[in-house]
């Protein structure tokens, strides 16, 4: 649990419930498809519609997703767990109850650890339980000529979910967002969830309360269905301010479920928050207990991919990277794979890391792109070739950035670069061809460079005298003209060495 961060003298207390849609092809208790975007009510079978005489059958792949998460987060995987009926009455719930888990969930305990501003944080988990999703209510806007009617789409009904519940360990909106991002990284990394927040695959509910330091926990309000990290922070910050203002004005906080409106930046109460007793949980008589043998757990463990933290430790150990670099490069599986392929091809892991965290990430963010698409613009082999040319002093860092921009633009068809001259034979993505075409090769011929330096020294006697008089900064006034005269091709380190040699 983190140290308290006070807001106007109050401690913020936050817990999370995250619904992760499992990456299975069929629903949790039926064979209906889980594909997104189908016409309403075309992917709801008799089981999903709760027609009389139908019985649920457990989806084995959904159970394996739960096992994967438990292994990734150091949780206890219950050898025997039980499904229950959670009773409530909404139009989008065909059975009048939701099949979930209550007293004995499949995943128990565990923790999510992450860094926030360089500080290590840990959020403890209470549980993660399997359940089915409900359908979706669709409402027409009468003001837009829709007639004001409502309909029900049951395509989502029965979609497999794993609800991940934390202890109230977070003490700020920043910490809550950092936790959510880390959890999102883990579930997408192991492949149990695609993490698409816009499509509802990763939905977060934040339980927010405030209290004076040392006082009992305050009354919480649950902010439902936060589907972006930006809105998540805005919603929590607004809710914290609102609760503090209510308490300061002498009002009691009522337990409630609230929604966040991104347009107004405000939360508003949707309904009174229910307690567990209101749902009248009881074991589902149609489903036997879920039994997970140790052999099943070990098989899943043996098939799991290397986890982010273990990979970061390996990057430090095998490639000599700083911990910061290793943690950054393992923010996504695609970025980690791209780095490793680049590092192996160029043999310069630190330089490769600098470029991926620097120019590559900058360009990716500018184009609002996911890292999984970066290799379509500049492949790991192309970046490795660029790193090799820098390390061999063929081109300067400045010239390398020009080559990188050309590679990126060519792949996106933003520009056409004519490749002419020696070495230009090959594809438009050929690093060496672009270097030759643009004349970016670094000048390493000391004789040619000395001639330029002599001309600059003769043209700038004042700088020469100042440097000889002890003003070291006067050297910078000579380097600029030399680089300009060489059209940026001179090796800056070589220029400095020759200048100092000539000036004694």
C-alpha cells in the first residue's frame, strides 16, 4: 500500500474492478461467436437467450486465460472454484441473473507492481473471477430524429470476462492510472485479452472515497466503465474534488454508482450502489464446481511467454542496459521484440535502445500509432543498419535522423525520394542508398578536413586569439563554420581534435 497523498487535508482511497474480455473465439457457456462488430442479435444463441431447456457448458479456453493471469500476478489458483447466480433485473440480462463467481473465485490474491515517477508501487489483488457479460441497451436520440426508441443487442451476452478486483491501495489518480496501464500491459502481453478499450475489452470501474488521515474508510462511489486512461484520471480527480466539497459543506456521501461525462468533465449518480446481499448470490445448480488439477496449471505455465519483468531483468543482464531502458522497452511486447531484433542485428544494444526510446517513439507518437505497426515503417533490420553506420562513423547522428525520416516517410508514401548515384541500386528502404542519394556520408578524410579548418581559422582570427588567451568557449565559434563549410559531413569529434591540435 502506498503512502498517503493528501488533497486539501484529505486522503484519497481508490480500489479498482477491471472487466477484461477474454480472447476466446466463443462465449463462456456457449459456442456463439465473440467477434466484435456483427449486426445486432446475430451472435446470440439459445443458451445466450436463456431459452427454456438450455444448459451452460464451461469454455475451457476461458479457464486457461484465468490460469495465465494467476501465474503472471503470483496469485493462488483455486483447485476448486464455484459458479454462482448474481440476481438482478435489467433488460439486457436475458436470464434475470448473471453467472459469476462469489465465495470461491478461481484466482485469489496476487499483486501488480509498477514504477511511478521512479518509485516502486504495489497494488494488492483481492481476487479475479470468471463471469459472463450482459447484453447492451441501445437508445435512439429523439432530438436527432431517432424516434426515441430503445433496443437490446444481445451479441455481448455470454461473452467471457475475468473481473480483477484490487484492495483499496491506491492514493491518487496518477497511481490509479499507472496501475491500470500496468494491468493492461500484462493482460495484453500474455494474450488473454486484446485490451481494446474503445470496443469494451478492458473496462475499469474505480471505487473512490476520501477520509481524514487515520479515520476509517469513507463511503465509496463507483465510477463505471472508464474506457480511456485520460478519462480515468479526469473522472477520479473530479470525483475526489466533489466528495471533499460535499463533506466540507456538511453533506454525507451516499454510496452510489456514477458515470463520467467526458464532455462536461463531471461525474453524475446513475443509481444507488448495491451490496452483495442485494444480489442474492447462490451456487448455480446447472454448473458443477470448476476443478483445476495441478498438471493443468503446470502445462499452462510451461506454455506461457516470458513475462515483462523477467524480460527486463534479462535485458539488463544480457545486453547491459540500464534498468530504466529495460523497463521502458518492455512496456509492450512489440517494442521489446523490435529492440531485441535490432540489438542482435547491430551489436550495439545501448545505441539501439536510445534510438527506439528516442526517434522511433517520437515518430510513433506523432503519428498516433501503436508500436506493433512501427516495423511496417522502419524495420528492425533497417534501424540496425542505421545504428551500424553511426557507430562506424559513416554518418553523424544528425544525418542519421535525416535517413530515418526518409525511411519513415517512404514507407508511409508521404514523399518520393529519388535514389541516384553510387550505391543507390536497391529498394527505396535501403539505408545505404538513401545515404548515397542525399550525400550524407561523414567526412573522415583528415587531409580534406584540415584544408577546411585552415580556411576557417584564417577567416576567424578573433576567435583564434580568444581561444589562445584562455577562452575555451571561443572554440565553438570555429566549429560551427567548419561544419557549415563541410555541409554537415565533418565528424564533430574529429573536428574538435584537429582544432585543438592546430591551436596548440
